C-alpha cells in the first residue's frame, strides 16, 4: 500500500515503512508525516507485526529530512509547534524498530534514524544534522538522543558544525550498529528483522521498554522496572517454550 509517498507492507511479522519520494531524496512533507504516524499506530495495534523496518526508496538517500518548501505550509508558529513529528511517531513505537540507511541521511532524516532501535548502514551513507547552518535546532530529537548515544562532545561537534560524516565514522562513533555494502543492505536489514521477529513478542517489547527506561530513570528504579518486565514475560507463558527448547538441546547433547 502506497499513500502520500509512503509505502507500507506487512509480511512474515515484519512491517516495512518505506519513504517513497526518491526524486526529492525522500524529504518528508506534512502529509507524509501524518501517514507515518498512522502506520506507526498500526504497527503497535497489529499483533501479527513483530518488528518495524524503516527504509528509503531509490539509491541516493534514506531521507534528507523535512521538505523545507513544505515548512511554508504552516499558517502560524502555533500550527508548526503542534505539527506531527514523524521521528517522534517512530520513536514511540513499542515494538523493535530497525532503520536501513543509505545515501543522504540529513536533519530530520538523521533524527528518524536515531528514532530506531538498531541502524544498519550502507557504505554510501552520509549522515549529518545541518539545522544550525540554516538558523534553527532540529525538533525531532537529535539534541537529546545524540549525546546519549555518542557522548556530549561528539554530539556537540556534529550539531554545532552541521558537518556531514561518512558511514565509517558513523560506525566508529556508535551512531550505527552495522555497516554493509550497498548491495547487501536490504538482505542484512531484513535478516536482522527476521531474527528479532522470531523471538516471543512480549520479550522483545519488554527488552525495549526496559532499555528505554534506563535512559530516563536512576539505576535502582530502572532495576525495579526491569524486574517487573521480567515478571510480565513469565506471566505471559512464552518462557515455557524457551525452557523446553533449552532442555531439548541439552538432552540432544547428552545423547538422550
């Protein structure tokens, strides 16, 4: 299904949300942002979906951020303040999110990448946050997420200079978790999604909730929350399948 330059498909427990405006480097319009938000709500509601993959159409860009020409569509500062923020919509998804990056990943596109839980980058990836060079600060999370991901100094370097870095440096800094050849991006990202989708859904969501909590709570509170998530997993009963699988492997090794 493709609407408002957003393609959305579901197969084998994986929902794929593809920005489909390659002629504009997949820059996001307000209409696209609204569509992204709707699809993210679907991901959370549909029990058949285990993981979300976010990607960009074409070969030149994952996403060049918000379409700057579309900013003129907001009739007032108040309307802009209350806009649909597409990166926030992706970040708020309760299920695991993987981003497949290639080409230009700029501004809001970088924030969209940061909204994912795991990022797989192609060697063609060029990532930057150039908002300061245009006279503003990004509104999709870069100033909050980058320091948590790569530390204060490196985050300030990228955000205050607006410079673009290549895929190798993004990997070295810890902005991306995997670096692959462009031809392997789709295969590697989907393999990762299939691996995650193969786990019990309550366990995957609990892992995400617990790790996200660690970023916003003191250690003791986070540890208590983790134990509650662990208890919730056991209450669901999916742990029994894991125990049986372990026992069967153990019995096979013993020749039973």
